[in-house]
C-alpha cells in the first residue's frame, strides 16, 4: 500500500468507527421492537435484491448463469440470510414479551448432555426439509432451566452495549459475512465494522442496499480493501472485539504477527492483538462411511452425496470433505469407491475462482504424484492409499480446493466405528465438521455404540446421513468449532455463530438426514419426503429450486410451496 493509500484508508476507518461510536448510543436506546422491525425490513430487502446478490456471486465465481450450479448461490447466499433474519426476529419478539426464546423448545438428552431440537423448528421445516433433524447439544452441566434462562445472550439487557466489533468477512460463501455481522450485533450487542474479503467486493452495492436500515442508524459500516486495511481496522483503539472467518494462518498472523517475532510472542503468550477475537477457521473435514449392505442405488446416491460434500462451491468451503474413511474389509468397498470416483469425475466443471487454488492443487500433486486426476480438465484429485499411521499432508493441510483423499482402516461393526472416530479426532487438523454415512440397519445394529460414536467425535457439527452444511443452513443451530481451542492452538476457531435462539453454553450441533431420497426412503420405511437435495452438485433443477426457496424465505406464504415441491421433484 502506498503512503497516500494508507492515509486514505486511515481516514475511511477513522470516520467509520467514529460514526459507529455515535451509532452505538442510538442502538443502546433502541427497544427490542425497534430492532426487530429493522431485521424485518432487511428480510424484505433481501428478497428484493436477492437476484442482484446471486448475479454478483455468479460473476465472482465465473459460473454460467444458466447452470444448475447457480442454485448454490441462491441457497448459500440470500436464502441462508433471509431464514436467519426471520429466526432472529422471532427471538427478539419472544424477549420483547418477556418470554425465553426456548420457552416452547423441545429438550432431550444425548451423551449425558441436554439437547435442544433446532430442526424442524416449525411446520414449514417439516415440509421443506422432511426427514432432516438437528439438535444443539449443550455443554455438560447446562440443564434445561439454565438454558431457558440464559437464552437471549446480550439481548437480555439490550441497553448495555459492548462497543465496536470488527468482522473480517469470508471470501467463499457469500452469506457468511452478513450472518456474522448480525450475530455480532444481536448476540453480543456490538455495533459492527464489516470488512469484506476482496474476493467479494463486487457484493458491496448489494450489501449496502440490504443493510441500509442498519447503516442509516449508524450501527453497521461496510468497508473494503486488502489485508492492510483489515490489519488497521482490527488494531484500531476504538475496536473492542474481532471476529473473523478464514484460515488458521490468517488468524495467527492477526493475533501473533509474522516471522520469528510471532513465534517468540506465541512462546511467551503475549499476542500482538490486544483484544479478544473469535473465529471460524475450517480445517480438514472427514466423512466416515460405515460398512453395511447397500443396494446399487444406495451406492450411487451416497457417492453423489460425498462428491457434493467435496465439490460444492468448487471445493472452497470450510467444511468441505477432504478425507473419506472406509473399511478395508467392507465387501462393497470397491463398488463404493468406483461409484465415488465416477461421481467426482462427472460432476459439472467450474472455474477455479478462489485465489491460490491452482497452487494448492499443484502442491497436492507434488505430495501425491499417483493421485487420479478427474474432471474434464483433470483439475480434481482423488488420492487413494493414505496411511492412517503417517502424518500425511492431506491430514494436516486444508487444501481448500477439489482434492479428496481415501483412508482405509481394517475392521467392521463397532471396532471399525471406534477406529474411525480415533482417526478423525487424532489425525486431522480442525474440528469444524464431520460426516457419518450409515445404512439404517447398520445404525440399528450398532445401537448404543453408534450413540457413543457421535458423542466421542470432537467436532462442532456432526452430520449423520447429511452434510454438515445443513447445520450451516439451519439458523437455530450453532456453527463453529468444537469448544476448547485457544489462541496458540486455534484449530477451527473459537466461539459460535448463527444460533438464532441465542443459546448460551453450546457444545455442538448434531444433524441427521435420510439415508435415501424420496420416494425410495418411504418405500424402505424412512419417514422422509425429500428428493435429491437442491445443494447436490448433480441436481438438475437446483437453480430454480434455490430461487423459489429464497422467495419463500423472504416472504413465507403457503401459496409458494407447490412450485417449490414441483421443482424439487424434478431435480
């Protein structure tokens, strides 16, 4: 950055933070009803400008506007944001009436912990996400009475604000930065300076339109610029707290600095950043495939499922599956791996839009020269034969690119399940999300061993026959790393976001989905009417279904449902 640019950036930041300091006073005086009205206006604006949002995302990611892959941008962009605004608004409405957001929640127990059902949260969820469930697990010792009393977080005392929060936005999923901004504002009662990732700068005009109610009040400012601007922002004396989404490398550069001095600071426990920071940092996410007796249709569907977990958004997801753990003794192992290879190979080709992707794929090719090159241009890598007893690069480096590894472990039944959990917990960097794929008969046969498997997995979101991204799309679920990380060993980050019921004392979210899509699910005794999910990279009507779902999220009406169902069934 040139000196004159640095001066200009300083001026922009100083002005924004001064305006936010004044806005904080207005926010402290704004009652819950007023805050809820602002969120409701934003939901309307999200629907009004959703197409602009998606068109900007399509340009950023180099997608064909006519491709079904555009559905990813509808669902992970305006749809996710609109559903969250609705859920947070309802939470504020409950608090306004003096009622806990969890007053009508369904509580349960699992693994010695109290759980809260987050999905389905209403009849619309029952219809649109039939067969999918999610539970928020509370930390040990947090009972239902305590959870009800603490739900609401900083909005339990809305007049008590907590300064200015700096949010460093992500460059991959376009709803991350807006969602993090709302969480900082509502859950922590901090006004927000949002600094966009340069990849998403083209979304600035859209975000300014959608955030207009909060910008006009002076409680949100949206900034652009490179790492230098972000560095100036987080170090500014007016900023009380930092939240970021990105890599652990970026986190450590912010907290400890770079070079030999950073290592010395970490050793001495004297961080360069003199204020608290929360984060969501991704990692190496595994999918565990439990051996069972699958039909050919099961093999093909779950192969597409796991290919989606890796290739959705081109592989540029914090929770993209990077390693698949299978049983070496599973009689259907070869058939499954053949189906998975074919699914990865035939998935739609797409532009490698995220900076550094080609370099990371080239690094994987160097580490694994025998990897299979798949896709039309050979841009996807499938790495077989990974040794679970070695410190493989694929276990410790988040490639953030279309690279998928296969790990084979001996055994079957409970012995394999235990070994797979040990491998997931001990070998892979990060604790953001883990997936389990298991035939219903296998789950039933394992019984309490399967419950123990879930309990033992140290991940912020555990998904069974679903992708952990369903947890991301569920506004009342939590999103973040498994608790317990520290600044000097941050792994997948510290703290949670989303969490629209503003629950305190969260440990994790557990998501469950149907093993088969409808109508096969019903024919085999699973209560699910969901066909191939619209987030599958192989879904032919994903773009239309995503748009219809977004229209519904921005303005929920029964009359919108038939068109959604019709489009979904054709997918």
